[in-house]
C-alpha cells in the first residue's frame, strides 16, 4: 500500500464537532487531517470493510444516493462545493455493532483520476435512533469524481486500536478503562473522585452498570432520574452503579454529582489521566455519550450502548434475580427444565437464546447456593448442570417413585465400583443427587 502526499485540494480541515440535538463529546474546534491513501478497490486498510462499495457517479446529476449495510449515503455537489452525509440507523447495525455511533466509525472513499482518497468525517450529530456523519470539501472538483464508497470500521479494527492503547497505557503507567466487548471480561481498577478506588475484581457476584456521562450531554442528564431509581431500588441488592464523568471541568462535574444526588462511585478521566485523554478514548472506544456498559456477575460484558436498552436489560435482570431468590430448590429445578426446553426451541433466535442462557445460569447459581447452604447437603456439592444433565433431569421427571428408588440403588452400587475413578464418581454422584432431589420432590408433593 503506497501513501501519497496530500495535494492542495486535500488540505487539513478545521471544523466544529456538532452538538445540535446530540450527545457527542468533543472539543468545539479540532484540527483533522484528511487521510490520503492510494489504494486499490480491494486493498482495504486493516480493520475496515466496505459498507457501501465504490459506486460510479454521474456528475451531471449533482447527487448520489446509495443504500449500504448499516445506513444511507447522500452526496451533493453544486459548483465547487461537495458535501456528503451518511445516515446510520442503529436498528440496521450488524451484530458486530461495536463501531456504531462513533465519529471514527466510517470513512468516505472517493476515487478521482489521481487515485482513491479516504476522508474522516468532519462532524457527527444524532439521536438514539440514528447518527449522521458529515463531510464537506470546497476544494474537491466534483467533475473529477468517478466513484464514491463508504468504509466501516470493523470490530477487529476497534479491538486493535484498544489493544494498542491498552499496551501503551500499561507501559506509561496510565490507568484507563478497556473496550466493552460482549461476552468478554471487563477488568478495571480506577481511582474515584472521593479518593477511593473501584475495581472489577471486588465487584464479582454483582451486576455492574457503568454510566459514561457529562454535564454538557443533554441525554446523559435526562436519563439520571431513571438511573437514580435503579440505584435506589437495587443498590445493595446485587447491583453496583459506577459513573464515568467526562467533564474536562472536574469541579463542574462534582457540583452536578452533588446537585443531582448521584451517590455512587464516580471516576473522571481528566482527573485520572489529564495528559492522556486520547488514550482513554482509544482504549475504551468511547467517543459518544451517553454510553452504558452492563457487566454480569462474573465480570463479563452483557451489553453496552444507549441508555434505554441497557437500563431496561438491567432492570429485567434485577427483577429476575429477585424472583429466583424467592424460589425453592424444587421450583428452581422445574424452572431449569422449562428454560432448557425454551433454549432448544430458540436455536434460530440468537438474542432469545442468549437471554435464556443467562436465565439458565442464574437459576443454576441459585440452585448451587441452596445446595451449599443446606444443613443436610448431598454426598458432594454438584457442579453446574450441563445440557446432558438437564436432559437426564427431564428423564427422571418422567420416572415413577419405584423407578427412582431402583435407580438410586443401581447408582449407589456403581459409585462403589467406580471409587478409583474420580471423574466417574463425580458424574454418578450428580446422578444420585438428581434422583434424591426428585424423590424428595415427590414426597413433598404427596406423589405416590
């Protein structure tokens, strides 16, 4: 790949990052150089792919409208003035989705007789439904344009940027927050505004909701009443909220925290690493607010993004956890069977299957907690049930009491014979415990 020098028509631009009807976090004025690369149509920069492949342009029409994978490109030219907008619909994003809403998520690729040039957006604006990426160049002669395309940063690209930033931060001793990757661990250990520290390792066993906000971000402040309601309802009951205040004026942020009664741990990157804000941006992948991250009880990322979806998921999980806490072991086992059947039926619905899997794991944790807390525990504490073991539970539910008693005797004899095989003993012990629990359920329900 050959890099060419910008010509006179590719000067660096000075522009305003728009805050109109949006929640973007940027300095009002920022200098951005156009990225100019002489590339072939298939020789893409690492970490990028085509959202809209290069399309031939008819200059005489003065307009180009193209549909892409995640949005629509509308380009106009009138005389010497060239403008373009890419309207990204959040609902049209693919499952990678991690680049959505970021100001550096897209680049405009324009081919002229001198080659292909990639332009970073000159500004963004948007709302929870869509983000608009904008380009303008008064020095680009529209008559020279042959094709226009849109490049989209991939998850691989975001991860690469974050990984490099994390490595740099570690080498320089800078504390930063990582990129939220669905299903991956989210480890952090950061100083808070009150002089303490907050670490992911200390929060295991709780759901953690991380709120990236700022006082100048209208949607950030608008959602605070709902966030406080979550805190008041579930704080201390298995939910920990953490605020990341992106105010460069730290005192202003502290006043808002006091005024709005945001009484949960708060971190400000400008206090943690005032000379390395760009490292925070790159490591965390955050350049649009509000942005929330929800962590599971094991510290992995459940979901991240706009407040509405993340806070709704949080509330649903907290109510589910509360419901499970009130269930007896036999009710939990029945619920496990029910959820297992639904999971099998949801093979073609990845989101539903994911939610059911989380429900299943919460039930299993509750059953394990009941087992460990029991004054008369089984012969050994069983591990979490696998799908095969759940299927075995289903078979046991169909057995008569006499068949269960016979199976208990056979399983007990098999355990004796397998005393020198620890792995087999553990499996048989699990089966034995399943049978015993089923027998107890029959007795408590008065079954014959």
